C-alpha cells in the first residue's frame, strides 16, 4: 500500500523522532510512505498572517506536486502543516478565481483533490484494526492525550473528531492497552510559536498543562504535534521553574506509543532523542 | 364513504353552468383607486380609467381617491345596478388586502362575488416603479388582462361543510390543559390525549415559577383535577394519535390506547402495588433521572389520573415471564397483564396540537462534561432538586454525594444561539429560569455562592427584568458575561473555565461543587413524524409552523388544526397559556357554527354528457401527487342496472386547498381550479402579451 507523505520542516529538525516513529510504525504495518519529491515549506506559522497569496501558493505547490507524482492521499504528521494544507485546499476549492491565480504563481495546474489526513486519521484508517494482531506488549500506562489547537481546527474544514472535547487519541491509546485519563487541558494552548519570543508565557501555559497531567498521575503525555512536543519537552527547564519543581513526566508522540506496543525497538522510534528522558516506559 | 356529503352537489352544479364567453355581451365595470397618493403619485389613474373604458366589453370605468371607503364601495354598487354590470375589475392594492371587501360590495349589489377581480396596481406597479408613462402603461395592461379574465369568470357558490362538534387536544401539558378547559367551558366536547401516564407536562416538574415564584404544582394541580372532572372532557392518558384523516370540521382520528395493564375502572389508586414492586431502581422520568421509580408506577403523587400503569420495558413479568407481585397484592384485582393496545376512532371537528418541547440532553457540549460528571446537570434536573416534591424534597443537594453545594455555576445558552454546535435560535426561557434557579439556590443555601455565565440577559416580559435585577441585587447572584470554555473535574471539584468579557476578556476559573447547564429548548422527539401524520408543516428544528408568524399565530396551514404552547417554539408558561386560550377561541368559533363556509376556489374534474361523462381517463396520476389526499375514485354507474360505466377522479372540495398541482399533472386537461380555470388564465395572459 502506498500513501503520500509530507514531512515538513519540523520532522527534519526538532521532531526527527516523530518522523522516525511515523515511518517505523508504517513499516511495521507494511505501509509504504512515499515522500512528495521536491516539497517545500507549508507556510506555517508566519505566511498566513503576513501574505495571504503566499500562504495559499506554498501549500498549493505541495498539493500540485503530489498530484503530479500520482499521490491521491497524503499523510501530514505535523499538525501545523496539516492545518495549512487543509485550509489552503479548502480555500482554493471555494474560490475558483483564487485557484487560477495561484496556479499561475506556482506555474502548475492541479485538480486540488488530494486527500489530506493527519496522523490520527492515518492510524484510524490503516492501522487501528490491525493493532490487536500485531501487539507484542500492552502499553499499560496511565496517560493523558494532548491534542493542542491545530489538529482538529478549524472544525468546519477539518471535520474530524469533536472540536472541544476530542477523543480520537484517547480511543487509540485504549486500543493499545493504556488507560487514558480524564483531564482538563486536552485542547488548551501550549504557547505555540511564542516559544521563541516569550518563553516565559510558554512556561506558564505549557506548565499548567504539565501540572494538571502529573497531578492526575499521568505517566506520559501523548501528543501528535511537533510544536506541542517541543514546548512541553524542550521547554521543560523553564516549565519546571514556573511550577517550582522538577517534573519527570515525559512527552511522547502517539506513533512512539503505538510503535512500542507493536514491538518496534525504542531507538528506531527515536525515544532517546527527548529532552525529558523516557526511562519509565 | 363517510366523506360523501350532500354539499358537493353545489360544486357540480356550478361546474355545469355554461361558459359565458361572448365578449360582446360582457358589461364589465372598471374602478381605479388612487389609494390616497399611494397609486396616483406614480400612476396616472385617470388615464388608466379612460383606457379601460375603451377596452372591449367594458361598459363603465372610473377612478376614485379611496375605493375601499364607504363612498367608494357605494360607487361600485351603484354602477353595478345602473349599468347592469356582469363583471368588475378593481384596480387597487393587493387582493390580500381588499379582495374580500370589494367582493362583498359586489355581492351586496346582487352580483356573484367571484365575478369581481382585483388588479394589483399598488404593490405590483406604483410602489415598485418611478412615475413615468411606462408605469401607467403597465397599470393599463394589468387591468386589461383582468378584464379579459373576468369576462370568462363564472359565478361560484361558497362551499358549505358540516362541523362535528368535538375537539381533539393532543398533549396534556399546561397548553393542552388550558385549551381543553377553555373549549369545554364553552360547552363543546373535548377529547384530550396524553402520551404519558399523567397529564401535567413539564410544568408539573417545575419548582417555582418566574417572575412571581409561585409554586408550579400549586397552580397547576387544581387545573389538572378540573380536567378530570369536567363532563365535557374525555381524557385518555397513555394514548397517542395514530392517524388523522379528513378535513376541517370533519376529521377522523384514530387513537392508540396503550395497554396500561391496570383496569382503571377497578383500580382505586391505593398505591399498594407500587410499594411491593421488586423492580424499584428504574430512573424516574418525572425526576429527570435523579430519582427512581418502580415498574408499576404513577409518575408523581398528584398525577391525574392517579392510577398506576405498568412500564412493560422494565416489568419483570413482561421481560422474564415471572413475578406478578402486583397482581397478588392488588386488593381489587385490577391488574390485567394480557390486555393488548386498543384503537379507537373519533369524529373530530378541530384539532389543537400541544405536544410541547424538551431540553437538549445529548452530548452536544462534551467539554461541559454532561453525562461524564454526575454534578453537571441540566435546568430541568435542577427544577427537580429545587422542587418540594423532588428527590431531595426541595433541598439543593448534588447528585454525586448528596452534599449541599456551596459554590454553584449556571451556564446559560448551552446550545442556544450557537449555530456551530447547537441551534441558532434563542431558547427564550433560559435567561429567566436561570435567574430563578440562582435565586432559589440563594434562598435555600444561605452561605452559598452562585455564578451565572451569560451571553446577554434577555428578560423581555412583564416584571421579568425586575426579577433578574432582584437576583443580582437582592440575592447577590454573581453574573459574569462570557462563555465557558470547559468544565472538568479535579480533586472532587468541578473546575469551570470561562471568560469575563466585561473585564477585558479576563479568564475566569471557578472551583464549583455543581454546574447547571441551561440547555437549549428543542422540539420533542417524534415531532416530525407527528406533523407528517397530521399534514401540518414544521421548521428545520421540527417545531410546528404557524400559518402566519404574526397574524395567524395559532393556526396551521391545514385548516382546522391549531397549535399552542412550546410545540411551536420554546415558550414560557404565560405565553403558552395565552396561545392555548387563543387556539381554544379559534376552535370554539369553528365548532359553534352550524356549517362552515369555504371559498370555492378548489379543483374540479370536468363532467359532460354521456357517454363520455368526463374527459378524465382515470389514470389517477393526480391522486398520487395531491399533497392533501383530496382526490378519490368515483364510479359512474348506470342508473338502471347499477353497472359501473366509468371510473374517474373526484376531488373532495372539503379537502382540496386549491393548490393546482393536479391541474398541471392532468394528462387529459380534465381538471380546473374554480376561479382560476385554464381558460380564464390563458385569456388574462394572452391579453397581457397582445398589448
């Protein structure tokens, strides 16, 4: 089975382990991820607030390339890339004139029909039903699932899961034997790109998330977004400072959790790459 | 054959009157109204009248400042008599405004009223065009079209329909109770059917009512007893409308009487059975799931009728075939397990639909944790907690552990005014009942702290705004303008995260002991199906639609069926009672007439001399598309032998609404709408085209 794959910049840099774990899990389930050749930046997180045309042209080029390369479904693990691609596709489909103009800019014509899915949809569609057969070790841990903001928004366009109280990741975690805890910060803001300009705010916002998770006894926080991950993981020293104590709870990608459950080696999943060490698992 | 009445001969007679097509013989009068300056400011009325007088067949034409006034009408009447007019065209405002006025004037002058037509020179011409020659020309053309039409109009007689003097009221809430009592007190017979085992509806569940804080049960239960005792009211509980056929004044209702498994005539209502039933852990509907009941039960102590029914879904005997405890203990032998549902049919003259509403209980807002956290409840559940007859006997105790909540949060507009997740409309009652809830809470928990999150406070109504101010100022309810983003549980507390938009969008976090959601008012389950069964229209939210939002608020588009209460839209008690009395007056005025007069503007299948009898070929395509089930089969029989010579369509004039769908579907052009026959319409259109 062949499915298109758009990594985006994060998966080549700060979220290498996300890239590795997505690919490792796909491989474990005999799914061939075909990376879009000559892909470019999706435009997140600055383009859409600076230049509307650019914010449409960048994703449009990616989608046009995918179409050219015979890809009709593309999995986009990064939540920001997913959001940009999906929103641009929707906006171009709604506005024929804009689409023509954008085609002119990217010097390619395209139908704009490539199906864009995030990593949860990808797992739900191709992997979920087969997990039980492949599971070697139940992921028996108490976890909280953190969805962040972009994975399911805007709901009108994404049309996936419940917007204020999503459950899809919780269901997946239950499938691999974890007990997913009820908590209050599923979709709270992590501070996102303020990570660079206002690290203090990220420490506060992400700190509240981490605090609630640990107070409920979570052994890990499950995420599906490189931005969320870097704020909750890389900014841990600042978070610890805000909370006033050292919090050891690791933040892992959902693909890493699933990978562990189906017996993929931790190194192949990039678990050694986190700032907050994943020892307890 | 019960629909067959002697009055249909009227229609057939009028159909047999020969066409009056001779143009030369016509003596039409044209009357152009200035409508003050409404028409004459842009249309040269005098020129229209002059041009009309030159039209073929026009005997008399004139213009006048106010044709609808008494002198105006006299002008028409005099002209009809003096000039022996046999047709009238009035160029004036919309026929919706004054067609009836002018037709009545013609009728008073001895002319058949259906020989009078209205040319709409106001809405169609003067109000929508500039003053210029073309505008006047358009007015002349419209008048010309109608002159040609009226030449071909045939006199019609109003249809007389008999009236069955009995009303059916569907739904025994406060709307149904009020409507039934009002109709019955006017001396008319009423059949009141209620789906549940008792009448009383949502009002019987309420604690105290805004804005006076009088006890809901105290004002309602005497009325319920009145219903039971009124000799003009026949009450069927545990009953539903199965089928409704017929038409205004002549409905036939089939009612399903669900087997109660208890013989009402033997049962004394002693209640022994309900104390003995072993199935005693069923969530009580009356208490909105906050209390329990037995499988044989009366919903509440003041129920009318105060006799139990067996809920077969939960009864051990019905489910497992063993038990019969209630039968063993019943001192009068009233328990009858094997009785099936019964069906009765009733002849009905008018119907009042009062099926009420419900509140959203689904997982519309998972972020508020309803269904997940026991102490997140909806407004109706809070009513039960605050009610003296409720599961806590009126003490505010939270469902999870029975503790008195010291901090309570009310969230208004849960689902209302929220097109993305809920419904776009305002549920209207929530602002007031939330203020009342907070007030009742403060009255009962003196050291308690209550907060209301709201969008706007909509307190339009007599003494309503004052009531809300009282909650804020005297009872110190904390009103926060802003939405709540999420409710979650932490260390036994419900954390309510919201925003205060009046304080610069400041995030607010409250550690509450209990949260009450003012969930949107929605149509009852099954409302859509019921509407289809009765052929009344409903809106996208399955609320029933009134015939006119302002001027016909209790009528439906189906004659003889009326609406009252919250089945139309969320309504509070005063408004519900007002609409119920309104509907009752409509019913009484209908039932008090010996016969009904209907406009004869209905479809008819043509008839002609034997051996053809009619050009209808009996394909019955019309029958399949008629939205009012008005078309039936008619057998034309040989008078001597009784042999069926031909089967043709026959349109029941009582049912026909004159929509004309059958006319356009008829393959042999055998159907015409009286007053709008093909010939008449073609004449009008042709005249317009050949200017």
